[in-house]
C-alpha cells in the first residue's frame, strides 16, 4: 500500500468517524466496544459471547458486528489470512450493486472495504489481506485465530456451548466455550 493510499484511507476514516453515529458505524469501534469486555463464564472458564467459524468476508463481517456491539468475539480461520476467496483465492474483482442514480447500494462493513481498499471494482490482494487483518486488530473485543481448524461443536444435550478447535500442525485439541456460534465457513459444516 502506498503512502498516498494510506493517508487517503486515514482521512476517509477520520471524516467517517466524525459523522458516523450508528451502532455499526463505518469507522471501527463504537462507544460500546471502545473497551475490552469480559466474556461469559462457561464451565468455570471465561469464554466468548460469540464464536465465528470462517474468515471469509461474511465471517469477518459477523465478527466485527458482534465485537462492535460489545460482545467478546472469537474469529477462527483455517487459512493463513482473512478474506477467503478475496485473498486466498485471488478473487479480486467486486461486482457492485448500484441504484438508479448510480449510488452504491451495498453498505456496512463491505462498504468500508470498498472505500478503503478501492474504490473501484478491482483491488490488490495484499492490500485486502492487510485491510482484513488491520480492521480486526482495531477491535478490542475481537480475537482472531488463524491456521486453526474447527473440529466439532461442543454440545450439552441439544445445545451448542462452544467449539472444539486445534492449531494446524499441532496435535493438542482444546475447547472454547460460547453461548453463540456462527458458521461462516464455505462448506457450511
């Protein structure tokens, strides 16, 4: 990313932060998520309010939305970077949705990505990797685990109470407790 692009991004974010007021603002942390929150106690250990499996754009969006709304969130991705097909699959073309006056209809976190990494239909893959990583690092309530496999849901009766996971290339498996799990993986499993 060039210095000009970084400065332009910072200016856009500064202006956006000055005018954004919604709970899911376009500038990162909201007042509710400005400080790290404690997670729920599950089976005697601190867990997460939400665990998101899958670091594709929809998984990142879900994790950011949860953390920006004051929930301690864990985002687990099997790959080495966030962004899924956009970064690891080298799919660097955006098919934007426009309204009758050519206004962009897609909003929210995708809109943040579009204006920060673009704007335009084509983006640099490395810039996208940096953006996904950086936007997640800015959230105090969001923990990202890369190169981590989801093994199975942790069940108590018919209720999911967490996820079993393990770091790739390691044999040790462990469990992470959460009252909410979001499956944002491409395989749906």
